[in-house]
C-alpha cells in the first residue's frame, strides 16, 4: 500500500514523537522511510539527525536521508517526486490559547501540491497514536471508491475498531425544496429515497472490498461535507478523518478555499488526505 513513506525533518520539540509515529507506520506497512531535511547541511546537523535516528530505532537499511536547500515547500515536493513517495507524514500546529490544531501556510501548500497522500498528526506521541475510530468522507465523487479502499486497508493495518462513512446528499436543500410542494407523505418518501441512494452507493463500494473484522457504519447528512465531517469527528472523538483529493480534476482549485479550509483551519483530529 505504502512502499515509501516520507517525513519532513525539522529540529523541533516534536521531532522525536513524529519519528516514532512514522517508524510505526513504516513497520506496519513494511515500507522504506525517506527523511527530508530542508536546510544547510553541516557536521553538527548530521550528527544531531543521526542521534535522533538511533534513538528512534530506525532501520538503517530501510532509512534514507535527503538534504536539500531552498524553499521548504518546493524542496519537499521535489523530494516526494524524485523518491516516488506514497505517503508524506506531517505534524499540525497547536494554538495554545484556544487548544485547537491547524495547518500553517507551509503545511497547506504541501497538501495542495504533494504528489502523494498526506497524513497530518495533530499530537504525535512517542508511544505512537492509536487509530480506534476512523471517519471517511463517502460523498459521491470519482475518487471515493479509491478513498474507501485505501481507508479500509489503512484501518485494518492499524487495528481500528470502528469505521464511520459520512455521505453528503448533494443539493439536498434544492431537492427537498422542490419536493416541498408535494404532500407530507411524498416529502418524507423523497427524504428516505435520498438517504437510501447514498447508503446503496457506499454499500456498492464496500461489497467489492475485503473489510476484515471492521465494524462499518454509514451516516448520511444534508449539510456541507467538510463542516459535517468536522462536527461528526469531534462528536464521536474520532482518531482519524480520511478525505480525498481528485488532483487530476483540480479538486483543490475548486473547493480548497471553501471546504478543506474549514478542516485545515481547525483540525478536528488527525487527517489523512488520499491522493490517487
């Protein structure tokens, strides 16, 4: 699933925790690890990084270190292309005054431009994070079947307990507004039909996949998917939210300023953005 996992290294207080989290994923997926450091190379920094690698018990055979100089976003994206990275791991920033997590401008640019999936951890831990409850965005889109497959494969690897797939009924307000001229019974039937259509859509995808022992629940909402996903994730105390990026369709160009901005400005939990 993830042949190569990358972590952009900065000598921050949380780097040891990020290395620990990333190492766990490398072991789970039997991946190669690429550490990317943007900054001037020096004997002192090399020694410091080597010390961190040894402390985190990273496999020397599976670990490659890349040094680059230049603009962080450009260099990280360049390294991901050159190394054919499948998953990039990043850490979120914390607003200490209101105890919320968010992505800074560099993090957002990386998510927009990364050629691979991106996992953002809001509070990486040395003992590693558990992903017990995971929420997927199941809203109908070209990437959704791939998103759900990737999400389920990830969930099985990390021994998740429960999966929630949340679907937005597109143009719900318009459809119900049109139905409002009908009888109360017909309006109720329209609402039930819209919900059933979304459930059948997800069930059709799930029917083709090996779900293992995962407990999977399908939820349907009439609100904007990004807002509803954030609310639902917070409500159930989700450990991970999985959304998709239809990069070839300029997905971010169309919705990033509106929907994903809501997620990235106040991250409800860890976030996995799946790219195909």
